[in-house]
């Protein structure tokens, strides 16, 4: 199969198998969808939509793979920032804020102010959560300055940025090329492949322990 003008390499096959073996068919399917879409040349006029599909898949992969392959669980804020943002229009639609350029502050209803406060805290928690997940997943929490963490976070921002088609700041910018997408995807693949080695080592150790326990039980019953 062709990916970015070249056949899928052995590394990508290993990554796909690692995701399948981590008991996460959903993540394996998401990764497969991303590389399958990359393998197909874009239809003229649909380039940005194709990029959005690929980036959405990889963003979901990056969000889910730390827990799937390491058991790390850092809960999301509840309610999250999207839910809080969606509340604001209803809280403010009947209020005349009377915004003036010369005003240093503008009074808002108490409920809206509380929601804004929750929103600010939720965004901070979500941003911190992504970094804590990366640190725990990549280095087991042992090195928060590791270069791979910076690369992972940069790739995560890249894929999140190009997931959404309605962001005005990107409206006049050219979509990233397959070369750029593949370079960011490679960062994700390398981390997964490295982590897969640890995952399989732990899985083998557990299976050895279970086998030894089963043998001991069988011997006791004899």
C-alpha cells in the first residue's frame, strides 16, 4: 500500500500490530484509517477535508493511546471546556454588556462570571493533563524535560489545529503537505513503537506469572 508516495514501511506495520495487540481495536482502526487516507491522493478541491480527517484520526489516537498501552488514567475535567463554552451564549444573550473601549471592566451576571471562571480553570487543567499524560507515557514520569515530550506535544498541537475546518485563523492558509503530516505522524509512531516494547515485556511477565500459578495449582491438585 502507498503512504505519502511510498509503500507502507515495516515500522508502520509494527505500530498497527502493537495497537491491535494492546487490546484496543478502536485505536488500531483509527490509525489504520489515517494511513489509509494518506495513501489515497486527494481529490481536487477536497484537500483540506482530507487533511482534517487524517488529523482527527491521529489526534484521537494520541488522546487514547497512553491509557491503552500503559494503564495511565488522568481524568478529564468535568464539565470540560467545550461544554462550558457552549453554556455562555445562553447565559449572556439577554444581557446588554454595553462594552466601551474606555471601560476597564464590564459587569456580567453572576452565573456567567462563575462559568467563565470554570472555563479558565478547565482549559488550564486540560492543557496540563495533556502534558502530564505525555510525561507519564513517554518517560513513566521520570523526566519532564525529555526532548520526546516536546516533540509529542508539538505534534499534538499540529493535529488538533488541522482537525477543525472552521478556525478562522487558518482559513487563508494552505493545508499541510503529506510530507509535513508524515513527519508529525512519525513522532507519534516512534513513541508507540518504543512503548510497545515495554508493553509486550510486561505482558510476557504477567503471562509467565499466570502460567507458573496455574502449574502450581495443578501440582497441588495432583
